[in-house]
């Protein structure tokens, strides 16, 4: 019996926004995301990193956010204020207590910009880990800088690089921002929430099903990684290689 079948007697299951995963069952070695990407996406990665460097972006991994709690919370609220879907709104103390609650299973990826000799925090990712997967749970960005510097993409490239460095098989990229995550090689997985028969209808989040299907289509249509060549049978003639811009 599936989980859905076990819950069917007590809850009415409603489809939520899908979540996204990048990676597979086996750990990806450092640098393989970049190496295995099709030329189109590999060139985008190089260009975005170059744009970030032009804007003096640097990245650090920190076990704690001590001393930066206020700035991290401010950047997090900018993301919340620009989001179409808000699932919760966290207070500043939540970020402060993460290292004390989860220890080495939680850390921060911090993006800084050098401005007139001063290092200013402009991006952050709160990340937690289980045995196989890295979960960047909450993001924060300086929206004055986000578009011009490709800050969003550069942050997630750093997340993937850190996952490779630590030997994680997958990165759980979460819900929303599907266009970005499609270019990170993500695949969609359905999520559901349960409605109790006693729960008032107005307490159930409204989800636009057409929007969900469009989001899944955007992720599914991206072909980020080059497909491996088909093995040739012994003694057969070499197969003609089709010309394809993303298979170079």
C-alpha cells in the first residue's frame, strides 16, 4: 500500500507545486557538472561566472552565520517580498540557531561583493545535508545587484560545486524558480499536501494547476547534459554523427 493510499482515509490529497532535484543516484565528482553540460549550458556557465567576477563577487562557505544574522535575514526577506509563492516567513533567530541545532549538517554559502575596499554581503544560501543529498533551504539576494551580476545563477553554481566537493549525489533545489533550475539540470518531482475533511476550505493554499504544468514543461524541456555516445557493435561501421549544437 502506498503512502497516498494509507492517508486517503484521513486526508484529501491536493497537488502542490513540484519540487526539483539535480543529480542522480551516484555522487558527482568535482567539476563534472561543468564538464558534462552541453556546450550551450557550459558556455552560459562560463559567461555568468565571468559577469560575476566583473562585479567583484566572491564566495565563502561558513559553518555559522554569527555576526551576519541581520544581513542574512534582510536578504532573505528580499526574496520573500519578490516571490509569487510564500510558504512561510522566518525570523532572524531561525538562522542564528541553525548551527547549534544541526551542527555540521548545516552550513551557509555566502556571496560577497567588494566595493571600494569594503566586503559587503549580497547573497546567502542556508544549506542542510542528509546522507545523500544537499538541501539549499533558504536563499537571500540583494535585488539591486541580482540581475546585472547573474547573482542567482552564480549562487546555485556554487551550491552545485560544494555538493560535488563534499561528494553528495544530489542537490534538492526545491520549489519555484523553475526556469533557473531547468538550466541547472533539474528534474521535477510531484508534491502533495493533505486536506483534512474538518479543515475549512479557505485554509487550503490555492494552486494554479495550469501554472504547475507549464513549470514542469519548462524543466522537462531543458537538455543540460550531453548524452553519452551509443556503444558501437564490434565489426560494424561507424555510425554517422548527427550535427547538433548542444552535442559538441
